[in-house]
C-alpha cells in the first residue's frame, strides 16, 4: 500500500499483512482507512452478513468496466470475473 506525504505524493510503500489477504471485487464489501500513519483499518463499506467474503477494490471503482479490467490484468495479472464485471443481477454499477 502506498504511503503518502501531506501533499498526497506517494513517498513509500507499506506492507499490511492482514489487508493483503483480502481479495478484489469491483463492488467491494470493505474500504481501507488510516487511523494513524502506521495503522490501516479495514472498514465495512456496506452491510456484510456473517459468512460473506470481505473484499477490496484494487483499482478506482469509478472507472468503466473495460478500463478496470485492463488495469487489473496489467497490474495484478488476472481477469476480473466479479459480479459487477460479469453484469450479474444485484451487482452495483457496471
């Protein structure tokens, strides 16, 4: 995860082992927040039922489907098949 200075410029990289276990979804159940420079919180972005997978979006969620998928393929080496990319009913956005 990128570490940014007060101006927003990325100045370092940090490893948060717990957050690195979360899979990607283009309509994620969680988001990341910092409570201190060395503390990363995983917070629910929507209601999460017991047993639901906790996910993060690895790319900006506002991007169109084709661009999201291209960025994921280029940077993370997988073809996204999440509910939003697959256009399954009930998945937010497109």
